[in-house]
C-alpha cells in the first residue's frame, strides 16, 4: 500500500526534471530549431541616413507650424545607442507664433527606417552643443532642381 505515493512522487520528480530541461535548450543542443534558444546577436545597423535630405523634406516633423525655420543646419548622424536607428542634431533660427524672434533653437531628431520618428529640444548638457553643422539649404535647392526637370 505504500508504493502508490512513492510511484506518484517518482512520476512527479521525473516530470519536473523533464520540464526543467526546457530552459536549457541552447543554440548548440540537438533540438528541433523551434525549441532552440536563439543566440542574442545584435540587430544589424541601418545604413546612415541622409539627414540633410530628411530634414529638408520634413521640416514640419522637426519644427512646429508657424515657427518659420530659417538657416536650418544639421549635424552628421550618430548611431542611436538605444537601438538600430540614428540620431542627429538640427539647428534653426525660429520665430514665435506672434512673430517674435526666438533665436537659434537646437533639436535632436531620432531616425529609424529612413524617417524622423521623434524629436526633442536639447538641454545644455547634450552633445549637440559641440557638434559641427552643415546648412540644409543645399539639399533643398538640389531637390527643387530635380523635381523641376521633366
């Protein structure tokens, strides 16, 4: 009569042992592909974006409507440490809604899959303060000339 609980305990121990092995399946184990733990290779980086062209084509994704950005300048793209995308700094002379000059404002843009998906105004400790900038106007002119040609 004492063998029933012993058999049950043995079955439960065997089941627990088998289930605990599920977490041990790694990429080198002899398991079907769907059961293997995938290696944690980092995702490949996107190719660096053409920040001048992106900003020139989407000024409204960086600056608010009515801010009348002028003398727009961008920095070189840097890999975003939070993922596979890129960041860049954008500077421009802006005007307030009531027409008062706001002076030079700097924003950090976040780029993923060839599009600007976010932006934020930079703080004093941001590395945008020390970046080198190039004017965007050349990219705007080149795009206008291309679209004007048949």
